[in-house]
C-alpha cells in the first residue's frame, strides 16, 4: 500500500471546484465486485471503499481530509458524497441501458395472424372480448372441485370443457398470446401496435367490467356460472360523460366490481429508461397476457349496458372516464454486474456481465404522494427518508416519475383529471375511501349537481 503524501498538499491547495484526487492508490488493485441483478446499489458499491480506506489508514499516520468520503468522491468525479451516491445509481442505470442494446425488435403479427383486429381489441370488442371460456387451465383445478362427480372432461384443453367450451378462434389466439409472451415480450422491444396511445399524459390504462375465464383464481367467473361475471375489484368508476350529460356512479350497485391497470413512461429521449423503451411490451403484458390470457378480464367498462357512454377498454388515461385508482406494471432490465476501478483514470467502471441481461415485468415501484415535494427532491437523501415507497399503484408511479423529472407537472395534472385519487394514497386498498375520493372529485368538478345514479 502506498500513501500519497503529495496528495494531501495538492488537496489542501485545491480550490472547491478542482477535481478530488485519491489519498491512497491501491483501490484499483483490491476492489473488484461481482453483483447480482438486485445488487447494483450505492450502498453495495461504496461500502467496500470505506472498508479498504480503514485498512489503508491503519497503516499510515497521515490524515486524509474528508476521510473515506474523499476517496468515494474522487472515484466518482464528484464534489459531495450525495452526488457520489447519485452518480453510482446513474452508472448502474447506464450499464443496463447499454446492455439492452443487444435486444432486437418484435411485432404483433402472431396474434394478428389469428384474426385479432388490434384496434377492435383495444376498443373492447372482437371475439377475444365478447366470447366466454378459458384460454388456459390446470387439470388439478377440476379435481379440487369434486373431479369426476362434477365434470366429464378434466384436462388442460379448454375447447373440450363441459361448460363454456372455448372456440377454436379464441384458443388459437390465446396460444399466440402465450407464444408472444414466451418468445418476444421479454427478449425484444415490441413495436407500437396501432396509431393510438399518443398519450399527452405519458400514461395508458385498461379498465375491464367482465371476467370470461374460470379456474384462474381471479374474478367471479365459475365453471358453471360465467355469464356476465365480474373481474377482481380494485377501483371505483366515478362518472361518465356522454353527449354533454354527466352520469355519476356512486357505490357498487350499478358498476359492481371493476378492474383498472395502467402503465406510464418517461419523457426521457436519451434511451436510458428501459421502461420507456419497452412501453409497448408493457401494453401487451397488461392487456393481452396478464389480464386476458391469465385472468380472463375482458370488455370495456362501457360495454356494460348499465353504464352510459362509450370508451375504449385500453387507451390514454386522458381519454378514459374518471376512476379512483389503478394497479400498475413496469418493465425493468435485470443483469449481473462487475464493478472495478480503472487504474488509469482512477474512476469506477460499472458493466453488466455479457449474456445476463433480460427484461422483466413487475408491479410498479412507486412513491406515495406527499404534498410539498418537487422535482429534484429525490436527490436529497434527507428528503428521501420522508417519502414512503409502495408498489402496484399507478398514481404512486406517476408521482415518483414526476419527482425524478421524468414527467412534467402538467402531465400529472392531466393524469389526475382521470385518476382522481392521485393525491390520496390511503385509498389504495380501501373501497370506502375510493368511493369518497370519487364523490369529492365529482362535487369539485360539478358543484351543485347530485352525486347519484341517474334513472
């Protein structure tokens, strides 16, 4: 280990804007990290530097100004420890974006080849939405329900079921969706499916009123009772505007159980945001694979004859009827990493391990709305501690995107016009509070108008 006496002299003489230099020169020889997909964090990368600094200091009696923080700032080319942390986070993100360049592109041809009109599908129409029956099933589910005493057929082919036999058309389209998920959705960036989804809010959402598939542990559809059954309830429809008239929908008597699930993307044009690059993958996952194929959720809210107006099943948030909230998915990149220090530049080098990069779908990681926080506050570690993370909530993901500077204030305001519980994180798992959020938004939007179902 060699101590740099000259470093101290030059450091003390340096101006505040001069680049820091290391007190010890052995980090490049001793620091080499192998990190898993969840481990490329400032804590994991900077802790070994602190540990090595302590070892270095024990063997030398000369003090190093700013201690281990000096080494960390020198290795990241920054002037504050907070900036050093943020730089490491950015380097991990850059490494992932670079790794993602190996991915090709893919289209929606496989499902279109099975007769699916994509514009019709996203509108909530077509055979995938209108028919009833399973896309996939586990034979064990039949046995759980009295097996041969209740069912003649107990296999994995839904075309042979006793009740609600799946048509050849639906089955073939379902298999195409499954193939697209397995072969394309997580190994390529999917193309835009239609001319729609030019969303000023950078947010899209699907909302369903019907469950067409049983034995998947989602929604109310049953093997012998699957006509007009509901999906799992996670939101409230507030009101619908139709032809200049307003139709409120308080409580659940008319709307029953409804389900909304959305996704958002960044304004970033640098290509570093994998979730933005994969927004059409997200649309496929939310609309076709996770909710239709796996759960059987189908048809727009306004396909229900009891609900007024007409809106798409999936569309830009600003084109949808106001609802209390929605679940949320994002696409992230995952890879293993190596972290070394370049002996020439004496700076960190963070790279992904070749062949380890992949896309993954996950519930959105967001931040619960809290008043008084603005763009850039996430760069303040003290401010970060005042914020509470949460997942699977579209509003929380939009708020996080705003704080990170990836969405504008105007976009969040446009979003809140439809998802009225944006600033009310307490409604996420509370039906009564969702109802209250709808009522409050309605009374603010239409003062003097009764919030009651129109006959």
